[in-house]
């Protein structure tokens, strides 16, 4: 299975008074990886500019080890499931230096019309690209 | 089952360019409700000051309808499961005005020693209070 | 001079690894006070919904003492200067319990057309309300 | 005058319902540039780990043009003033593609003992590095 990997260095503002990354920020790291994945696929416009947007309907994260200020994180994204109107991304976050798995999770996004907020099919241009990353193609 | 409810008004900074609340912020709203729950139980010190801290090991949210700037949210917290070393909070977020359910989810927190980050029993003072809110008491 | 005051309790996510509130969050507290000020004046619609928006053109904060998790903050807003197309809010943040001044600053907002982003006069409905708070009325 | 430059791509979460970057986030971009500056100088440990920390005492930003989702920003940091116990960084944020200046500002940080929060001299190891970037050396 093909995956997409990117790096992110933990910023001071990502931490909290427990001196570790705040749990909510892992979801922001997931999203950053998704943004870079779209950039990598040449699909950046779809993340905000066009009439179809992909809001999240589910998000999950399991926290295994803390991330700390200045840690270099490797974020791995896989397309776990691709349906006609939704896509499920899987994420794993590693400490790049120690190779430890810090967190894993997933996000389900549904394609919706920006104006009506009704679900619509994922645009074909995106489907074509995501397919090359997805082991479970259920779009047909 | 007893639950704890609090209110939160969506701030401008909580929104994103889709003009709805960013999905990661629902987890912050969950935590704010938890903080006010501890405040309500007279347990605020446990959320940061003492030697036992309660980091999250799992977080999940299902998004049903968007929340928008200035929406008044009602956040309902229940103690879904109480174990010796962990607690699972359930959350429901409603639009106070329309009574619509916008999101639901849960967070599992584990008691750990602040210095060693090893799991330890949830302090008895907390257990006693949480019990009164929990339908599934597995602490014994 | 009339001022507007509101309360805000510091959330865990507001803190950073120095175990104090991250400096950028004071600007968010300023904005929250402004939102509640508009709410108080019955002008909430102007903060996002209408065709005129009020983006910031300047922001300044001086940090005097740290704020910590769960501190109850009192945020005081004054309308320091009101011009045809801009308004300058002054802010003071106090620790409610100790009455210490933690931070002070200001924000200048300019009225712009949402679509063209060109400066326009502050809508009369807002001017009328702000005037009652402002010692330096330069709108005429 | 020598400056330090770094790049940052605007993430979805950085934006707000005006579909531009929230004003508070420019301060986070300033700080990210500072972190990478310290990394570049081999001084990362000083940003969090050691007994001397450098909290902010002043922060200012002037907003000239909006930044939007996925814009690639170039952040330029200069050491505007170096004193015995404080340093003032200047920042300019450009749109990398259009070369437009979007925002400029500064942050003053004071060296303090982590435990007492009293001001102390900036550690010599940092002073030596900052000097090479600073036109106004007032440390002597």
C-alpha cells in the first residue's frame, strides 16, 4: 500500500502546561499532512477554493507516547477507504529521530456542496488521484 | 444517568475559511467542559497542579452539523466508564437555540505520574466524585 | 470613561510548556472581549455576517505578569479612538482574584467591504453604540 | 544587516470565517521563525529546556494585506536590538509568490530564570550568536 509521508517540527505553541503537545493538535497535524498530500497530488485548489468542500464527519486519535517541543514528527497518511462521497484517511505520527509511533488515527471526510452543505460525489479529478493511494477502492 | 452541562459561545478564532468551527476545536470544547466539570466538583487542582495528571489516550468525535460563529453551544459531559486508572468521558454538543445535536464523541484519559509518565490509580478524591456521575463503575 | 468588562477562565489549551498562557492567546482574549462587547451592544451580526467586516490593522500587547491554567481573568475593553473608518480598542487583562494587571494592549480595526476589502465608513449603527463608550469621538 | 528567512505555508486551521489568516496567528508565525532561527544557530535547547527562558514582554503587528489558505509565506527575522537582559526581534511577512509585504511587527523577549521568573542576563552562548545578526549591540 502506497502512503504519503511528511515532516513537521513541533512548535512551542503546540505544547501545553504538561510540557507535551496538546491532544487536539494531533488532529491539526493530521490535517497539515492532508494539505501537503493534496499539494503533492496537485489538488490544492480543492481544499478550500472550489464549490465542493470536504468537511470532516469523524475524527479519531489514539495517543501512545507524548510529543514534545521541537520534536521532528513524521506523519504518514494512507487512504484507508474511498467511497463515492467520502474518504477515510489513516494517519500515523512517528518521532522521526527515535522512530517511535506516537499516535495513530483516522479522519473521514465527506464531499459536500459548499453552498447547500449536501453530500455530493467526490469530484472525479480527486478520485483519480486518491485511487492510486487506496487499497480499498469502493467508488465503483 | 447524571450528566454535567455547560455553555460555550463560538468565538471568531474557532472558525475556519469554510465559515464553520474547525473540527479540531470540538476537542477543545470537550476539554473546556471537562475543566468546568472539575471546577464544579471542586477538583480543579487535579487538572494541572498536582503530581498525577490525566493525559488523553483516545479521542473521538462525530460531526453531524456545523457550528458557526457566535452560536451558543451546550456541551453535555457524562462519565461513560470509570476504571482504576482511566476514565472515559462522553460528550454531546448541541446548538442551544435550535436544540440540534451538532457533534458527539468521547475522550479516554489515563492517570499518570507527572514525572515518570507511568499509569497510576486515579486518586481516590477524584474517583469518589466521578462515581456519582458514572453508570458503569468498574473501579472495584 | 465608560468601559466594558468580561470574565474568561484560562483553559488548559491556552497554556504552553512554560506553564503559562502563550503570548499569542492574549490577542484571542482581547477579541473574545470585543465579541462579548458587540453582543452586549446588540451588534453581534456585524462581527461576521454582514457585508462590512472589521479586520485588524494593528495589534499590540505588553505582558506584565503571567497568566496560568484556570486563572480567572477580567478583561476590560475601552474604545480609545473612534474615526470615520477605524476604531481603536484598548484592553487591560487583570487576574480577577489578585487584581494584578497581567497585560495591556490595543487593537485597531478598520471597516472594509467584505468583497472588495476596501475601507469604508464604519456603519452608523455601530458608530452610535461605540460613541457612548468613547472619550475621543473623531467621527465628525 | 544580516537577517534570517524561513518559509511557512498557511494551513486551513490558520484561517477564520473571513477566509483570511486570523490576526493572532501572525504572532505564531513570528515565533515559528524565531524557533527556526534558534535551530539554525544551534541554540534550540534554549527555547524550552534550560533554566533560562525567554518570555515575551511586548508584541506588535501591523497588518497590510491578508494572507490566505495555502499561501506560501516568507518570514524575515532581524535582531533589532540586543540588550543585557532582553532582545527585540523584528519580523516581516511576505507573500513569497507575489513578494508583497503582508505584515510587519516585533517581539521583545526578556531572559528570566524559569523558577523565579526574575530577569537575568541573556546567556552568553546566545548573545554571541545574536550579535552576528544585530546592528545595535547594546550588551556591553
